[in-house]
C-alpha cells in the first residue's frame, strides 16, 4: 500500500484513496495515523480491491469510446475504429494533438445540440489536457473539455456537455442546477458514478500516465488480444 501522510491544521483527520490507488491521510500534527487506518481497514481494503480490479482492465490497451484498443507506436496519432487500433505517436505533444483532433468532431456536435435544447449560448470551446476535472466553464462563457473524454463511452461525454452547459445558467451545484441537468440528462446520478470509475481507469492506464508525464518511456503493454 502506497501511503502519504499530510500534516495540516485540520480539525478532523481524513482518509482518501486516490484513483491510482495511493492512500492519503490528511491529519493534524500529533494525530496517530496507524490506529486511524486500522479503524477504517475494512473500508480501505474494499476500495483498494476495487482499484486492483480496475487496474487489470486499465492495462488491457488504450481506452477509446469505452473500449480498449491495441496500441501501435507510430509517427502520427490516429484512431482506427474498424481495427480497434490506435497509432500513438511517441511524442507526447503530437499524441495529445491527435487525440484532441479525434475528440473534437465527436464533442462539438453535442455542444451545438444541447446548447439549442437548453437555450444556452456558450462562448468558445477548448479541448485541453486537464489533470483534475472532465470539464469546466469560464466567466466569459467559454467551455473547457478534457481530452481524456476520448476514452469514456459516448453517453458519458454527453453528460459532461450537459453538465458544463448547465453551469452557464447556474454557476454552482445547487438543487436548481441538478434539476436543470436532470431535464436534459435524467441519468445524471449514474453517469457521475460511472465517470468516477473511468477516472480511475485512466489514472491507472499506462498510456495516459505516460501522456501526463508520469513515465519517461513510451509504455509497451499487451493489447486487448493479449499480444
């Protein structure tokens, strides 16, 4: 178990299991961490077991639209849906640019469709490589979407679009916000839970770890067919 203890001037200790399996305890000075972990061991072991199960899935290839594709190292990034193969550049910037190019025509029509349905006019739409959120919106009405949305099932991308557009009407997570989201995406609760699962998968995926700068070398792992 990879454990990190953070000493902070907090009133109560907090135990967190990160999407990549790291255990983080945030506690005040003098707080007895070992006993705290023991008291929550059953919950902790269940969370770590869940992540171990996701790790096996995450290491089966590169996720595209909720499926796992075989990766071929190449000069220019390109997704071949017919052959369930991703040609991934060994240069991070080029690889991310190729993934953004793949995502854009799948994302912009959703923004256009739901902008009309929700009677909301967004500003510019950007696709960025964000490390902590699926999307965001600015005070100017611009929308930012994470290139990691390449990997999730299309229906979850749809939810993220609805969520961010709704923030242009309600810049919070109030009851009114969720009621508004529910008018256009009734299954928002299950989508939120499924997105948490996919965030863990992406955090554990060797290729996304490499794209995030977590590994110096281009990963070589087996594809979905085991080769």
